[in-house]
């Protein structure tokens, strides 16, 4: 895990990290999930592979989460105790930007409701769901900034774990807009 950039937006430490999300030592990691919580590919498959079948079993009990929503399971064998399964939009389904904003906002809200201090997340929807990487970075960083305005939140650390060099640059650029806030 390599910290590429770190800034504070209000009282929240925001880090762009090059590395494996499943290795994050945080309260919860965020899974970019599909609505049926079937973790067969991408980040979701890596989470179940590392964390164990219990994550899929708990997801099966939840069943369905609409686009923009999220649900929580244990983290199984992961360093993180929990996994927040967030359903972002597929590019081309309509109203994608608002749906991604809702997904990110709902993720932060759930983390705070659970009293989590730290989470690590991928670039939701920017992988196989096809959301443009630059717009994904802009929306996630803007939603962090909006969430940071909330007083008395337990959440003080948000790590964005990425492996794709292009999207790392987009997130670095977006963090630059909030440097010194």
C-alpha cells in the first residue's frame, strides 16, 4: 500500500492509495457491488476470495440492494471487520451522476451510523460498470467534501484504494481542488 496523496477536508483525512483494497486496515471496506450482491467479478470477487465465503453467504441473506443503496456484512477474514456493499450505476442506464452521488453519500451515512472511524473504498462504478473515471473521481471527492461539512461524525479517515494509474491521476487532480480547505 502506497499513499499517493493525503489531504484533510475539514476533519476527515482523505488518502489516495495505490494498493489492494482487501489489505486495508480500516473499520470497513467498500465493495462496488451489483444489486443482487453476487460477488463473482472484479473487486467483489477479490473481497470474497480474501475474506471468505461468509461474505457471500451474508450477502445472499440480504438479497437485493437498489442502485444508489448499500448494505453491510461482516468482513470475514479481512483486516476490516465489515464490508459495505455499495451499488453504483452502470454507465448508460440514465441519471448516472445522481445515482453515484447517492451511492457515495449513503455509504458515508451508513459508516457514520455504525460509528466507524475509517473506511477504504474503490472508484465505485468506474470499473466494469463503465462510469467515466474522471467524473467518478470528481463525484466521490465532492461527496467527501459535502459529508465533511456534517458536524459530529465518527468518520475521520477515508482511503480511496486504486490500482489503475489513470484513475489515480484523476483522484489526485480532484484532491488538488480541495487542498488547504
